[in-house]
C-alpha cells in the first residue's frame, strides 16, 4: 500500500520542481545569449549592458556593464523589473561577488537636461564599459546600439529578459540607482523619492506642484507638468536667454505672485511707488500685511538673490511700507511682515520675516 507523503515532503518536492524550472529558464538565457553572440561573429569576453532611470522626472540615469564567468548560472536572475526589491538586492550581491568585472555609472540630471536623456544614457554606457578591468570582446545590449564604441555590439530586443549578462546589468543599474534615490529621500523628504524613485506618480507630481522642483529634478522633463503653475520656469529661462527682449524683473514678479496666490496669500497691490522706493508686492495673509521684495537671478553663480536685499534696501522698504500704511488708512500698529522671494532659474525660495520692522513704527 502506497504511503501518503507528508506535507513537508510535498513542500520539498514543490521547491525542487520550482528550482529545476528556474535553472532551465536561466540556462535558456545563457544559451540564447551565446547563440546571439556567435551569430554576430563575436568572440572573447561577453559584456552585458543595461540602464535604469530613463523615464523618471528626477534623479540620474544609471548604466551598468558586467562580464560574467562563462559557467555563470544564478537562479531568479531576470529583468530587474520582474524581480522584487528584496530579491534584487540579494542578486546584486551575488553578481558583484562572482562577476569577472563590472561597473555602474550614473549621469546626473543637469547633464540629462544639457544633452537629452538618450545621449546621457549612451554616455553612461560608454563610461561604464571604459571602467571595466577586463576589455570585452563583444557587447550585448538591451535593444540599443551605442554610438562611438569600437567594440562589436549585439542589440537584443528585451535583452534584459532573454540574455543572462544583460539581466545581470539591469540588476546592477537598478539597485545602484534605487540606493541613490533613497539617499535623496533623506535630503528632500517632501517628494517621497524612496517610494517612487523619481518616477511621475500622482503623489510625486502633486509634491512638485506644491513645493516646486528640487535640484535633482530634470528640468527638461517638467515643462508640461509645470506649465501655467507657480513653478513655470519657461518665462524665466526665456528672459535669461534674451534679456534685451523681456523685463526679467517683471517676469520674476509674475512668478512670485502666482507662487504666493497658490499658497493662499491675497495680493493687494503690485509695484507700490513711494518717494522712498518701490514695494514689489503688497499682500495679506491671516490678518498680516505682507510687504514682499522679489529678487531674480538666472542661477546662483553670483550669489543668492536674497543677499541683494541689504540694510539700505531694507530701510527704504520699511519707509515705503510706512507711507503705504498711511496712504491706505492703516494704523502703524497694524501687524506687518517683510518677506523676500528669491527667484532663480531653478525655482522660488520664500523667506518669511526676512528683516524686522521697527517696533515703534519709526525709522
């Protein structure tokens, strides 16, 4: 009489069956890659190349290059998008421990904005290959042919799921970039980078619209999202590029007004002129009269624009504010606040209570 298997034995058999199927899948990846290289006439060390982070609104694009041992077989190795985060990290350690040579390079957002994402990806890939300690005989890429590389290339559609070396590269690139975005989450916590890794989720887009872009956002990716918002940088960039055709100060003030209105501040007047000087924006927030000075600079090369509001400028603004209160029928005891909005090509920094108003209302 046939004995019934215990639950433990059944579970063991299932695990063994899954492992056999998994090793068969990995062997197919090895065979497919080997056949593709032979068909292209390739020989020598095979280097798999893949990228991570072409689509996000923030952060770098990463590219990895890896040369694996000829007999390398690692269960659960697959396209990084098909692997859980926990397993990716385990695979990353196994790959880096056993690889003949490997390298990961990240190209930052400002470079992406300068040369576009495709060229930045190619740049990262070329740099990763150049950092290998072993010169590859052939490159197996996920669908692309990298320009300006004098090594035989074999582009494979869906290579990260079909070729073992490309799959390994996809794991290295993804884990490296994700780790960086987690670090950026500590630096810029309002955006939630640790969760979405910079991709354009609803929560990420909402955070950008609320707080504006941070230094690791890709400005070239944000135009449509920010168009018409308080963070629309198009006018500022145009004014900076063509200073003779636009009034940069006015455009900076327009940006500041939209920003304040989005924050719930009620604009009372703009460009109030007095003998003592001009107040860019007069506003009201929770019963307080706000006198706001707007300073614009294309970038921070020549210092923070807020630094331009020195003691003499502050004195003139306070005198103009006193005149405004008198002309508009306010008491000198009316609660007031002096703010500075520092506008740059990267966004707006709102400095509340930037300088004090004399306690007795006298200057």
